[in-house]
């Protein structure tokens, strides 16, 4: 099949997990950026592999009725958003379909039903965390699609207003010596935490920069940490507070939450609350019920479970998050056991639980974790996932270990992107 430098007309049939249009040419898949399902396009093949190709869009012959004009001037260049050119109703339908198809294709479930997809309260201005690299020229921005080239941006439509206002102030400062900036804003306190990351130990210039940032009215605390770039993990293992207490306070469903710079917390606050409510409802927690919260982060769900009377064992690998979880429990007058270490190791030696909550990273659970959970024989497993593919894979494994998929619900935590969160309820057969 000779297609190089040849203009061809194709119809887009789907979107890939990264937002590229998937087109079919006589059984050969061609991925084209900027194209939506149902659109007829003219493109040119620019890369040819054995099983797929990459196309360059020439023009859209027949646009989709779901196409819309992106509000952001950086869309298409910045890699932060993938589907801002798709109307929000169509985004929701696409994500719900993506979850269902993952269960069918990867998990082998033929009759799976996704109850619904919960829309975000806002399709813009929802991110309470800003995390950006600094370019060699001193600009702050996001990585260009599939590159390490930084697109310098002045403002982001996905950022919450207070965080973005602070971002626009910080980007005007002399950030020499800084490689990454993180801003985490609290809805309850109305203030932000700022983390500066550099490759060298704290200097007088760094301290002065932190103090300068600390003068902004939006700022509650400024911390600094060193990451010499030996891995893809941006955040430093340890940070030092230069201004303020080194954390901010947030509130989630009536629970006071202490958030440190490196601890995980959902970026869409209102959607996170809806997810916690669903997880709690499905758990049907009773007084004295033994519960495991694996990959527990700063212990938000653990505290909410303890508030309902559960005897909670929380497991988290990041020490600072565990310390935050213990402090959060204390601040709210609650009791729970928070263990630090990998879930793979700790879950092998703890007491059985009636309900197990799993909220793993994108790679999903190790098989040893699923084996240990199944060995406990909990009546319910409630699995929160940020990747439908690994959830479907793990659902297949759990179904082989004596568990049935009872409910699946999707949540749109990241409008304008291809990301989708899912909660799955498994019950013991």
C-alpha cells in the first residue's frame, strides 16, 4: 500500500486515548490530530508503521456537529488539553463509551453497564493544582504534544481563578534556578501553597524569591525542594518551608484536611466530593466494620470512613501523605491506623476487612495485591481508577478470584481532556 505524500480522503471513526482521530483506510488505521468522530477529512500520510500510520490533516471536508471553537489560544500546540474542540455533551458520551469498551475489549465483559457519567460542575476553571515546568528561556508553560518542548503560556482556562491569578504574578518574577512550579489552592481557605523545585540546594537567591512570592495576598505558604532530574518524577522527596507552615487546610464533606506540597489530592474539588459520596454509599459502612483503604493518600476517604464508625487501616507509600493522614485524623477527632509502605507488601500482613477500597495509580494494582485482597474475602471491593484499561484488566482478574462487577460509574474530573475516572463495585460471589 503506497500512501506517502498522497492526499487521501478518510472518515474518522473514533478517538484514541490521547485524543487523536482514528481513521480507517482499507483496514489500516491512520491517526490524525485535530479530527473528531464522524468527520470526513483530507489528509496526508506522514509516518507509516506496520500496523498503523500517522496522518497530517489538510482540511476537514465534513465537520462534526459536535465540533466547537476552543476558547484557548494555545489549544493544538499545548499538550494539556486534547478535546477542547469537542462539545462537552459529546465529551461525556465519549468517556462513558471509553469505559464500557475497555471492560468489553480488555476485561472480556459482554453485558457490562456503565450507570452514568457524572459531569463536572464546571468545564473550565476546575483545577485546584497548577504544575508547570520552566523553560531554559525562563518561560512557564506546558509541554508541547509528544515532546519535551515547553509552550510558554500566560494563563490557563482550566486553572481555578485564584491559582491562575497567582500564576500570572509568579511568572513575571526572576525564576532563575527553578525547574518546576506547583501551586495548590484551597477552596475552604481561599489561599494557596507554592512549591518551587530546583536542582541545587537552597541559596540566598532562592530564599529571597520564596519570600517575595510569600508577599502575594493569595499565598499561605511557600516551600522549596530539590530534584536533580534523575527520573520522570517531578516532585522532590523532601521539601523545606521557607514561608508559612508548609501546608494548607482544605475541607472535604465536613472533614478538615491538611495538604502538603507533595501529597496527592484530587484536582477537581467538587467532583472529588461526588466520588467520595458514591464510594461511601456503595460501601454501606456500619459501626465497627473493619475496612482497608489502600493507596490512601492524605487519608481523606479514611477519615470519612472513620467518621461513619469504620475501623480503618490506611496504606500509603509516601511518608508525608501518611503523616498528613494521621494529623488529619487527629484534627477531626477520629481514630484510624495509617501505615507507610507499598500496598503490595503491607496488605499481605494486615487483618481481613469487610470492605476494601482500592485507589491505585494509573498502572493499576499488582497481581499480588489482588491476590491478597481476594484472600481476605471481603464482601465488597470498591475500586477507584484513573485508567479504564487497567481497571478492566484488574476487573477480569478479580472476576476470576470470586468477585462480580455489580456497579460501574464514570466521573468527568478533567473536562477538555481524554481522562476519565471510574468507580467499580465488586461483590463476593
